[in-house]
C-alpha cells in the first residue's frame, strides 16, 4: 500500500505548522493557520476531504474559513472547542489585530474515533492539557500530529486560561509516549521528532514549556 505523504507549510506570522497529508486518492489538511499561495499551489488539483484541527487557538485555525470555502472539505474539531471557532475571545484572536471567525464545524470529536479517508486511516487521540479539547491525530500508526500538546523536546504552553499542566503531562504519558518508537511526531510548531527521541530526551518528566499561545 502507498504510504501517505506529509508536507509542512509554516505560517509567516505565527510560525505554526500546517500539514497536508496526501495519497493518490485523498488529501487531508491539518491545522491551516494560514492559507498561503504555496499551500494553494500544492493543493491545486487535489481533492481535500477533511480539514482537521488539533485545537481552537487562532494560530491553528485562521485559514479554516477560506480553505473550507475553496475545498468544501469537512472541518473536524473536538466538541469542547467547537464554539472557539466562532469566538475570538476563546480562540484568543481578540488579543491580535485580526479577529478570527469560522463557521460551525462539520464533525465533533470525542476521541478514539477512526476516520477512514479513502486509503488513509486516521485515529483521533484525546490529548487535553494545552487546551481542554486538544486532540492528536495518529495516521497509519506511522505519524502523529500533536498540535501544541507535544513539540520536539518541549510541551505546549500551559500558562493560558483553561490550560492544565498535569493533564497535559498525563495526555503525553498515556496517549503519545505509549506509541511505538518509530512513530514520527509532527508538532504544531517547530521541527518534527520521533517517539524514540521524546522518550530518550525525557520530555516527561523533565517538562520544559514552549511559550506559544
């Protein structure tokens, strides 16, 4: 079977990572924090089936509305943060010069769902802590997209309203570091990592917070 391809696009303003996961018969976009010409050029001619969000902070959702309009893809987010797409205070864009408003999502996750997107199998992992509805996406037991839950050598910010440091550590220990060593970690900011590296680097319990929104 063809292995899915992963392409990363970095927001010019917030330096957040947007990922396109594709195969010959499908395409999924994860966390479109910005819709750039480079992203649109890459998507040209591809059918985008899903726009999947790891959480509802503005630097991960700012491109959702325009990308949804262009592709008519289904938007999925954890049910605890569905309202964040409509509320600049909750998605924290009220602290910036541009308030972000999206439409109500098409899919509300609880966690543990499996999405079969043509030939790509995606498992939803409920990994709260950075935000109450943070989720990670495990694809084909090969890649995990962790948003701001786990970054390379760091954990996501937990100084924010509704963040929970202990809950974040539990999510990483029980849902992410239990994956096999070979799984590649694609975080919401910064470079990719592996489960093996995060275990050896002792990201947990030597928790270092990465100060992003």
